[in-house]
């Protein structure tokens, strides 16, 4: 984590979490934007009708939250409304990434298996 710049070792104090600078955050969002765009491109070729229906439902939930905020005059997301929005938003993005079914973008890909080809004995080819 120190090599990645997330923590800093301070002599006689220990390890502290580093506060990211604005350019660090911008850089991470740019990276995420590129990776997520690639995952969406893959997902458009592989997504199932069931997943499309789930994406539509999540979009409807986000739209419902926006309409409720507009009708009630709420300007900032907080409390239960924030929780509902984050759940729908995260669900939307994670579903797109999962639909890409790509080992390096899939959230459940174990880090230790990155780039490893295992023979599939029943098919006689790597899987």
C-alpha cells in the first residue's frame, strides 16, 4: 500500500493513511472511466435479457429518487435517500461489469488468478 501511495510510514509514529490530493482523485476517476467504458463495450456483446431488465429496474429506481427529490425540494442526498441512491447506482455499475464477464474487470476475479491459464481436461484446451 505504501508503494501505491495509499499509506505513509513515519519514523517513530507508525503508518498513516495518506490523504489523496485532487490530482490523485482525478487520475483514479479517469482510470475508472476507461476501464468501465471497456467493460460496457464487452457487456453490450454478452449481456442477457434478464440483466437488461435488471438495469432498467435500477435506472427506474434512480429516476424515482430524482423525482422524489425534485418534488420535495431536497437539494442534497443524505440519510435513507443517499442509501437508496448508492445501492441502485452501485448495483447498476456492478451489473454492467459482471455482464462483461472479463476476468480482469469482473469484481469476483481472485487476484491470485490474474493471467493464469488452467487446462480444462474435458475440453483439452485452456479455460
